[in-house]
């Protein structure tokens, strides 16, 4: 029997209290921004569209580096305002955090979003000094992985990347051709392959592929496929599902933040 790919990639249907997460994220993010006061610089433009803007959070004292976090939502929903609280771990370790929004499908193609994130990374690099690390969740995991494709970023930026950490990434987009979401993505097989990190060469930048043990089987597969393609050992967090695996970003003492904020 042919698998139901819409069900396979449905996360909320299999997470208890799933509907409570988005409003909780938004409330925690707003409270966090408020608590930072002047250390939160909001709505900095990096491109021509309204959604091509980022929030920049600064630590107390001189910054040791910059973490760029790219949100998920299947390239279809959410923006930077929902995730500000996830900057807590890196800020506590003396790193700046930048969080970009981007245009969403169907108004743009996924390839266009990839180019927008490259613009965001370059804008952050131009306005900062020191090491840069990238983390992204779900579709954001796809996007930060794409930053490691040959020629995606200039050498002057790539040389500053100290770690890239895709969390629960979508690394092979071809299965999504069999989902209803593709009506908004507008992908064909060639487009899906071109945007799939599993088909990129192994990068020279250190990479950690991170996933929750309680995620849907396809996300465990997607993480494993990327780890195998790039010859890295995946980290599988016991007891974590697709919506709470990102909570580790708030812990300054955890392994996820340690990897992202340890300059080479």
C-alpha cells in the first residue's frame, strides 16, 4: 500500500496539546523581547520585501560571535516573532543572535527562500565580526543546510562559519511532491532535487544533525539521510518531539548551545 505522505509529514496530529504550542511560543517570545529592552534590535531589513527583515539580540558585554536561527513551518507559516525566547542560551554564553523572517510559499518558491536566507546571512556577516554559527528547525533546518552548498555564500562568509546545526531538518524534498503542500510549493522532481541538501557534497564546516527520538518516523529518516550523506553522527534526543526539540536552544549549559557557541 502506498504510504499517506500527508499523514507521514503531519506533526501536530501526533503531539499532545499541539494547538497550545504556537500561542505559547508567541507569548514567550514577546516577553523575552521586552525583557531585553535596548539589547533587542527589531525589524532590521535585509532585502526588498516586508518579510525580509530580522531581529538582532545582543548579549551583555562584548559579543563573542553570532548565532543565526532560521525558523520552520514548512516554508508556509510563522515568522521571526514567534521564536525570540530561543535566543536565551546563546545570549547567556555571550553570543549575539539574529533571527530572520522570509517570504513564504506560494508567493515565492522554496529556492527563492533559500536565496533570501543567504542574503540574511550575508547581511549579518557584513554587520558583525567574529565567528558565525547557523541553526534551523524543520524547514529552517533545510535552509541552514542549503547555506553549505558550494557557492551559496561567499568565501569570506563561509570561512567564518564555525558550526551548522540543522534540527529535525527536511533534507530530501522529493517525498514532499506526494503531499498536498506541493500545491503551494509548486515543485517538480528537478526542483525538489536541486533544493535537497542530501544531494550536496559533504561540507567542510562542522555540522551536527539533531532530531528528537519521539518525532514522526519520516523526520527520523530525514535526519538520518542527511547525516549519512554528510558522514556525521546524528544526535537523537530522547523524549523530544518535533515541537519541543528546539527547547534545547534556551539552555546555555546544554550540548546544543555548547556546539553552536564554541568557536574553532
